[in-house]
DNA sequence: TCCGATTTCGTCAGTCACTGACATATAGAC
DNA sequence: GTCTATATGTCAGTGACTGACGAAATCGGA
């Protein structure tokens, strides 16, 4: 009965966005979202493991791109440089997904349950970066430290880029790194 | 009908710990936890807003201590120094709560739902630190950056202290800060 | 063109987290 | 010995999520 092929997922995401914008996240049920998409609640949970996930979308190329960039970085680079270089390489992905991300950002920020999920997602990316460093021989705790610091710069750049999209994400990331350097060498 | 006074909460926490250690988090229901504590499920949810919360415990002095330390830091200090100083001041609280934290740490690490909550809690602390910096006139994005970097050092120190409790947490935090300084001044 | 396999969805029944409303019993103030 | 605030029990209900099963549509090939 493959009626819709793949756009069922997109319809569900769109329906979720609209309903949550209208009534708030807690006040919209998964059944309502499915109904607006012309589907059943059961089908909703076939496309999303979670009610929250309908408001998110991780580019499937993100994680592979990060791990690959981590693995292919030049030898002898300090850990934080490796992380920054990897994060720089996925800038275009961020820019590509802005149309999806932008309208959902304020909703996520305003909904504790969604913010929690967002925090977990960045934490998962930090783990990915740390794992990449460990695979290059960096000690575990140090790897986690560098990964967290790198992601902090990334978040800084992301926030700046959301405020001012006229500049490339890359430019913002460079500025974030500069702010970082001005920070610790006390 | 105040039969148990305040230790009902502790009994629930203890029951939750035991049952989760025995059968895993997902396989233990809130009703079972309440039953082992000699209480009802309804009472469980009067003591914890969430099933997950039975495995956590935030010292009520933590957040006030942090905000106070942030506010009372000397003028003219760079943001990261302020954060580090505040985090240093709550080291004793960490050490005091080790008996509660230690046995729950592996469970949280092994359970995605609990890890998500833990991530959210650290994110909330980061927000608290950032707010403290903003109140001192630090620009928003820069405040967030310094708060995240500071919390990264704190996490580093916490992990090191859990591995080696013979040293003070303060010592580990100093070493974390040193590792941080060796990191960025490239 | 017909057929079998795969995919995508609907239906149904069920579990579990969590909540509101109301009753009840206990500890402590007086 | 009342009176009151507090801690708990009971009950009914909502909503997220899952497993099992069936049905229809698509696709590959004979």
C-alpha cells in the first residue's frame, strides 16, 4: 500500500510544525499531527521514533562527514585544531538546512521537552568528535574536553550565523575561534 | 496522614536504584518502585515530577551557590576566570554528594533516556553560568561560549575525580584548566 | 500479463507514564 | 481534645508508544 512513498514523512513534519505553531507542543497530540497529514497515529510512529523527532531532522550526511573529516585531518595537529577543521567542513550542511531549521528554532527554544532533546543531540555530536579524537590516540578525558570546546565554538558561530546570515558560516566560525583564543591564554 | 515524613523520598530513590540495577531502567515501572518503597504510584509522582528524576538529585544549594559566586567575583576578571572561580566554589558540594552520585553514574551512562536528562541538566547549569556573565555585562554569545568552556573543564575535572578520588576535586579542576590553556593558544 | 515479494499503511488491543479530583488519616498547634 | 496542614490512598482518565495482524499498492521478473 505504498501510496505516498517518501513524502509522508515530510507531510508529517509540516503538519507537526503547523499544529505546534498554532497550539503549542504539549497541546498537540500525535494523533492530530497524523490526521492533518492524512495518516494514522500508528504511521506517525513508524516515521518517527518519538513525538519530538517530528520537529527535528538530522542531515544523514552530517555524522559520516564529521567522522571522515576527523580521520583525514593532518597528523601532528593539536586536538582542538582537528575538531575545528572537522566542524568547518560541515558548515555547508548547516547552510543547506536553514529552511528547515529556522522556523523550528524558536519552538524548540520555548519547549523544555524539545530543548532537552536538542541538548542530547549536541551531546551526541560531542561524543562523536571525542571518539574521533580517541581514535587518533588522544587520551579520553582530553578528547572530551577538546570536543566540548570545539562544539562551544560551533554553537557560538551557529547563533551568530542565525542572527546574521549575510556572512558565511565559515566566517562566523573563524570569529568564534578567535574569541576562544582571546579567552583562555590568560 | 504524614506517616513517613521526608524519608519517603529517600526510600523511593533507594527502591528505584535497586530495581533499576536489577532489571534495568526500561523494565522497571514507576508502580514497582513505589511498591518496593511501600507507597503508591501516585505518591511516587508527588515526590518526582518524572520517572527519571528518581535517579537524580540536585543539591538545592548548588544553583544559589553558583549564582552568588558569579555575582561576587572581582571586577575586571575575564569571563572564563569568573566561571572557573564559581565552579571551584562548588567543588565541596560535589564531594559531599559522591555517595549518592557514584552508584547512579553507570546506570545513567547506560540508559539513553537518563543520559538525555543528564545532558539537559548540565545544559541548564551552563545557562545559569551564562546568565551570571550577562548580568556582569558580558555579551550574550560570548557569555554562552565562556560558560560552555568552563563547564567542559568542570566535566573534565569531575571525570578525573571520579577515577581518582584521592585527590581533591579542586586539584583536578586546576589540571583541567591547565589542559585548557595548553589547548587553544595555538 | 500475471504473480509473488516487498513496502507502506490501517486497525486493534494493550502497556505505561503521568494528572486531576476527592477522600482520609496522621502529626502537630493550640 | 479539637483543628488544621500535610502526606498519602483511590479512582478515573489522557496520551505516548508498541506488537500483531491484515490489506492494498508497487515492483521485479516469468
